[in-house]
C-alpha cells in the first residue's frame, strides 16, 4: 500500500496525501481528515526506509554498554530501562541498536566513532556516566545527538534525564536515625561512576545534617560477590555498625548472607537498606527495605528526549518522580546496648 493508492481512493494528488500524513500545511482541515480516514481504512503504514531517505536518517538510535556481560546480566535495572526505551521508540517506528563491548574504554570509543562514521544511528544514549567521561567531548566532536542517563558533575553539551538520588538517600538516613541508629556504614559502587559519587555524597550530607559522623565505607561493584566482600570489610570495624546502606539491592542481599554467616541477625542486630527495589527485594527474608525509582518512566523520558534531539525540536517533559523509600523488614531499632547514651 503506497500513498498513490491513498491518493487514488481519496480523489486527491499524492502531494496532498504527503501534506496530510506528515501534518504539514497545504491542504484544508476537511481534506486532511478525509485523507487520514482513507489511509486508516486501507491500512496504510509509513515506510521506514522512505522516511529515512527523505530525512537522511536511519530511524535507529544506539546504546553502547561498556560493562562485562556477566555484570550486565546481573543488573536488573537495564532490562526494565531498555524495555521502556524500546516501547517508546517503536511507537515512532524507531529501533534501538545495542552493542556490548565489555569493560574496555578504547573499544567503547571506537564503537561510537564507527556508528557515527557509518551513519548507522541518528543519536545515542550515554549510560553509566563516569568522572572525566571521554564520551562527552567525543559526541560533541562527532556532532552526534546524545542524551545522558544520569546527572554529570560538570556541564555538558547534551540534555540529561536524572533521578534525584539525594532526596531518596536523605529519606533513608532519616529512617535509620529515627529508629535510633548512630553507626551507619555505606557500601557504594565503583567510584568512577557519577551515580556512585552522587549516592555516597548524599549519604554523607544526610548524616551531617543529622549531626552523625559517617560510619565505615567500602566500595563494591554493584554485583552480589562484590557486595559480599564490601560487607565483610565494613563489619570488621570496631565498634561495629548497627546499619548498612547499600548503593543497590544486589549488594544488600549478598550482604544479608554475609551477616548471617557471621552470626548476626537481620534486623535485630544489623539493619540493611538497598537501592533500586528490584523484584527480588520484596521476596528475600527478611524483606529488604530499599529505595524505589520509576525506571520505566525514566526510560520513556530518555527515549522521547533523544528523538527530539535527533529531530532538532524542543520538547517539554514532565519531571521524573523522585525515588521513594520502601520500608520492609530489614530495618529495626539497633540493639539497646548499641545505642550511645547522651
């Protein structure tokens, strides 16, 4: 089915059909409605290849993941994020090109260069934003439309969609302080990532506002094994912390196993809080207190913003709802002997 078939059935020229279907001036509103009705009746669909030729676009956007495949497979954030991105792109007849290059920065940069020089994508998502991220200057040099997923620590030449981790972390600390905790440890992500820095900084700021000195800190890698090692590290400190805040749920759930192996009861002797509220968080025992972010909306907004960047049009997006604390059974008041007297 072509626009010539629609034009013949509607009794108009192919030019009029093009104007009507693309929402451009050149036909009356009555004629536009008639043409659209005929197109629906005939089952006409736009040709992606024809649109690409007209607009010099590929109708494809890219995402390069510089993570080891095993780490990517264990992170529940990205399946939910990518599903929302794909759904939004498909509504606009666009596709997502995903490439996983492993933990190799040089290969990652080469991949962006190749995608741009071969005109395989119209724009890219930048995830896992890093300190001194070389991709920021690269996409600007390549004149490649981009959207950041996260909030860089410096000004960048492209728009970003970010979650307010600071307010969520403040809520976590307030919850623990209200329960009576004064020795609160932190297990963070790799310090090279911007969101690792944001979450640790928010944890420190919230403790400072509460007049409490930060507890021991260990850097994990967002995986279960990494979280287990980091948990054992912070629990070696004396006096031992009565609560641990984690930068994600996988590390927190692994930390529960470490605490149990050391003979500590959660939450009677040690409270634990995760971040992200992955599906498994509600089904471990005890249920994990954590922070829930609207990952699906995050993905939809990022996709809509990138399409607007590609098409060089302005767009007003609704604000991303801040993450919120979900209290379950992994947090409780500390043992009475652990509460410092005034």
